[in-house]
C-alpha cells in the first residue's frame, strides 16, 4: 500500500467512530430540547447515516487530492530536470 492511500475499511471505521460520538451529542441536544425519545431516535439515525457517508466521501476526496498533487509535482520536477 502506498503512503497516500487509506484503506477503505480504515476510512469506514474512522467515519463510524467519529459519527457515533457526534450522534450522541446531537441526540442529547435533541432530547434536551424536546424530551421526545422517538424524535431523538429518528434524528439520531438519519443524522448518523447521512454524515458517515459524507465523511467517507470527504476522506476519499482529500486522499485523492493529495495523490494528485504528488503526481503533478513529480511530473513538473521531471520536466524541469529533463535535458532540453
């Protein structure tokens, strides 16, 4: 595995653990304002799933962007060093 790649499973696990903590925060706030368990569970579930997906996509974009920058830099340096 190259240094700029992050395994899919690792990205998923990071997203899930982060979202669980964030979902607990969100549901606690929802409960504090509404005192309704059904609303807490509904908002917590939708929020957690949507943001896990969003975070996973974000991580992959960042990793791809870093890879692209490294490749572009290598090409640029190779062109500058080429006899000409």
